[in-house]
C-alpha cells in the first residue's frame, strides 16, 4: 500500500508555469533569470497558502539548473535539479524563523554564508516567517543582507510585512503575492480531480473555492476531506453538509416569505434550519451576505463582485428584480444590529425570530412611510405657534398737577399684543433733621413725584427697597458714632491673645506662631509683627484676612494695618563649639602649666602645626 500524500504536497508546483494565480511574479522572476539580473535578496509577502515558499524553492532550483530552458525554466533532469527534487541538495538552506528566531541562529546562518558552494553557482538561503525574528536577530542580519558574497542569495518569506524593520525592507526586492481568484482555484481543483479520477460537480468546487478565501492550500485540504467523506463523489449537497454551509435555497425562500408577509412560512422555515443544527449567528451572517449579493445584482456595473455558484446567478438576478433597494438596505441594517446583539441575547432563538418578524412587516412599513395618505412612520413635528403674551392692564399715572393721563406708547407697539409695564405708586419723604447729626440725603430722588407722607407698609417692591435703604443709612450712622479705640500696647496684646485662643479652639496650627510673635506699635493705625523665622511668618500671613477683620472690628478702625517682618533671634540660634587647633591647645596648656612652655624653650622644640 502506497503512503498517502496530501494534495497540497503532492501537487506542489515544480516550475514557474505551474504556479497558480501569480503570473505577475513568475514572469518577473523568469525574465530576471534569463537576463542574469538577479538581486541578492528577495522578500515574498502575501496571505497564507498563495505560493510564497513554493516560488522561493522554484527560484532556488532554477538559478542552479545546469541546462535551463529558453523561457527561464528548470530542466528537472540535471544533477542539480534531481538532487533538489530528492531533497539532497547542499546549495539550498531553509530556516524556519518562527522556531529559530534568536540572534544565535542568525549568527550560525551568517557563518555558513562564508563557505562557497561546492557544486552550482549559488547558495540560496530561504528564511520562512521572517517577521518572527527578534530585533537583535534582525540587527545581526543587516550587514550580511546588505553586502553578501556574490554566490549567496537570500529569499525571505512572510505573511506580515508590516512587522519587518524598514532597514530590512530597503535591502530587498519586494514581491507582493495576491489572493488566488475563485476561477483559478476552481480550474486547478478540476485539474486535480481529473488526475485523481474524482467525480466533482463544478458547483461543489465553487463552494470550496469560496470557503478557502483565496488560499490554495486550504482549498486542497478541504478537497481531501470531502473526498474521504464521500468516497470520491464530490457533489453540491454533500459539500454543503461537510462544510456546514446553509444552502442558498433557504435564503431565496425566506425572501419570498418576507415579500409576501408570510410570517408563518418564515417561522417554519427557520425551525427547519434550526433542526438541522445551524446556529442563529450563522443564519444571520449568511442572510446578510445573501442580501448583499442581491444588492450587487441591482446594477450591472458591479455584477462582477457577485461571488456565488454559477448555477445560482440567474436566480439571484431574478430575485433582485422583485426586491426594492430601500428594503434591502433597511434589512441589512436590521441584520447588522441583530448580529451585533446576538451574543448578549439570552434566548438566541427568540432573538432571531424577532428579527424575522421585523423583516416580514418591513415592506409594509416602508410603503406606509412613502405614501402621503397613509400613516407616516416618522413623527411629524408640531407646527410653530406664536409666543402668547399676557395682556397687562394699562395703569393711569397721576402727574404732579393731578391730571390723569394715559402713557404714550410707541407706534411700533400699538398693533398686536401689548406689553405694558405697570409702575406702582410710591411716595417718598425726606427724613427729618437730627440735632446731633447732619441731615441725610433722600434715599432715591423722585423729581416727578411730590414729597408726601411716609411710605406705606406693603406698598410693593419699591417700598421694601426704600425700607432697606433706610436701614442701611441708619447702620452707617450707628457705625460712624462708634469711637475708635486707641492703639496701645496692652490693648493690642490682649486682642492678639484672644485671637490666638480662637485659633487654638479651631485647632489651627498657626496658633503657636501667634504666641511666639512680638508686637511693635508704629503709629496710631499701624503696627509690626516680628517673627524669628520665615515659617512663622507664612503661618501668620495665611490668617491675614481673618486677622485684619478681627482687629478692625475690635478697635473700630477700618484703617488699621500691620506688617509681618522676620528678625533673627540670636538666643534661638544653636551654639556649636568648634574644636581647638594644635596651636590653641598648646597655648591653653601653657597658660595652666608654665613649666611646659619652659621645657619647650630649653629643648628648642617646634610645634607640629
């Protein structure tokens, strides 16, 4: 029994002509080989399974081929090509950067570059998944990548180009691989099925190509699974069953039920879908994609964007003619919102059924909203109305002559609503002169009103205002009558201690600074506060507002001011005893013991100062 080899390895392309969907890259590489214009470093980037590593291996085999064909292909017959196909070539080195991403691995690779090839022209180093290299590994690779030996060629492959350092990108020729189209994938799968004697429907191959999303390796893996599942019979139905894809026929039936407002039919259809094991989010996503395809079919310019099975194209076009564009857009919005909130819903089935109810009656709602006679879906704003002004009673004012006259209104205000201000009748009386104080002026002059009796209590707002003014004038008179207390040392210290007591009761930390301060009177309305250091000065300055109000109130003198100054107190400065020098110590000993000085003079000794 022969050993089974998966199709992705068995049918891996061996030359440039068999590479699928990358003609723009294979043509460039073949021309570079024919014209002998090979770069020393290549970077192949693109999605997974599109042929990056395959093209790197074909390039490595072709440039070492002893008898290349005129169109730039390998002969597959020479010693170099045979050894490469058998995997025994010593001129090709592959490194998986995903597992060998340290700086030591790159240093080992750089050491191998120094040795020239024993056979062939070039030594090719293929580094796959190069974006997985560490930053230090990239830096260790920079110099060799920039100036390699003439026989060394580097081919880097990656799926994430944005993770590679710009210094690496600038040293390489970059080739961007694209996703393989559905038609190319279907043709390649059909060719393989023919070689393997597999009966495959074209619709089934199209479903596989759509599911692989442009990845040839995925499509070949899916093909192997379905062939094993169906024992060599590849049909549309068993492909949908194996890939867990809901048949588009269900979506066509759902749209028909919604256009006919057949809620019962839609609910029964969803129950059938649910019994087959399809989750609600899969149904929402598939139905949204189905409506997107209907919207695409509306315009012939974008019909090429329709990626569906060929047998369903005519049916899509026919169904799109029955559905209006507003309905499709509104349904897509509802499906998008339902798909977002699906995960948070506790009853998943009810969540989908509520959406089906909305979609069944969506057409009716749109028709009512578009018709002028029917009920409007949007709330119509109330028509604007003029502002209602309150008609005020015209009050006749009495002038000084006693003749009643109506107030003159400007011409612009005579039409429409009238806004009239009613002025209360208030009379003012000047206060009588007092024997001990000068006469106070009137609180508010009223030239047009003749002075009369005292204002009546409750005579309106102006009456209360006059009362407040009289009280204020009376309080000013009382404050003026208070005598200023002379500023003496004893009274100042007593007031100062009282304020310090208030600070202590409030647990204010500035109280200690007030107790240590010294007061000096400078004039009748000013004094100085002497503090020993800046810290106490800041504490006292912090209470300046409260202290000023307190002192001015106690001395009845609004002009009372003070200054806070700092004077160093020598008694508070710590005294430090300095050590005596050698000379001072000898002089002190000589004063106490004269014999020591006499001994020094007789022996003629010198002090070591």
